[in-house]
C-alpha cells in the first residue's frame, strides 16, 4: 500500500532550480533581520524564497518580526501584540547595528509589495492569533491582493496554527518545522526538520517525498552541508546569507 500523501498543493517555482534558497529573515548578515533592506538584498542575492516571521499588532496589522517583543531587535521595549502599528513604526529595527541606518519594522503588506513575480514567500506564524479564523481569512485576502496565493507557504512549529490556516485557506500550502521528530508527518506540504535529524535518518527526504512533501532543513548556515543536502535531494535550503549560499551552489546573483 502506498503511503497517504499530503492533502494539498506543494510550492512550485517552475522557473527556479532546486534546491531553492530560502532567505532566512532576508539577508540578516548584510542588514538587520526582517527589514525591507534585508529582503531587498536577498532578492539581489538570487534568493528563491523570502522567509519572514509574523506577529500581529494591537490593531491587527501583520508585522514582520521574529520575537513576541521588540526588545532584542529594536530600540524599544514591549510586546508587539500590545503596540499599535503607529507605535511600532516609530521604532528602529536596526538597533545594535551601527553599520546600518535606521530601519522601520515592516508590515507584511510592505514586504509583499516587494516580491518579484518569480520569487516565493514563506511565512512563519509566531502567534496564537493565527488560531483565529478571522485572522487567517485576512491573511489569505492580503496574499490574494498581492497575487501571492500560488507562491506562499505557511510555516510553524505549531500544528494547531497550521490546521487553523488550512481550514480558513485550504489553497495555501503548509509546512511543519520540527526540532525533534525523527521522521516526516503526514498532513503538510513541506517539512523543516532540524538538520541533525537528516544525519540520524538519511531516509528522511525520501520518506517526505513519498508523502508528497517538499523538504527544507532547519539550518540557516547550510554551506558546510550543502553537498549532503544535494545528495539527499532536499528541495530547499535555509540561509542567513543567501548571497553566500547561492555562490556556494554555483549561481550568479543579480547584484
């Protein structure tokens, strides 16, 4: 008996060569993470997928930021969910990077407007607000407005958040990230295992493919292991420095 396959549509970029390079929070080596400058640089680097993290502001705007608070990445303090968009926009997301100029915290709408037509988007859901149907319907509508439904994958460590997105927007591929599960799990279009799991289980990629899933290792500095990921047939690789990763893959950037 064949194993049950993933229930939905996997992310496909017909004009891009695998493994896709997924820019982890943009190019966070060259610019502060999750800023428009970091995303623009990743596009110039030749990244195939821009990855960002999503929280919601107090007034319900989708915000590109990793942490639940602004303390680490900005010159402010406080929880993202307790601040309005106006309050968040007054902060500098380049805090701690004297080599970079002031950077506002971007919204998902601002990021979506940057994405070229042959580039994809990966959204890691960082808040339990994504358990709410209304929030997920608004997310779907925003992506549809920017013609990104066919080029977006929604990611999370939380299966419950992914299930809620699937219920509200079944056309959106979902990807489950795991730091510990030793084999892929049915029900998702992509899996993102922490990279040592691929050493412990070299059949992980084949297993995922048998389930109709793409696989991208959770490894933001993949260069020392690119040979192994290509040997296994990984569909994408994560990268903090997509320019370096593209160069290691023998690709020419647009910069």
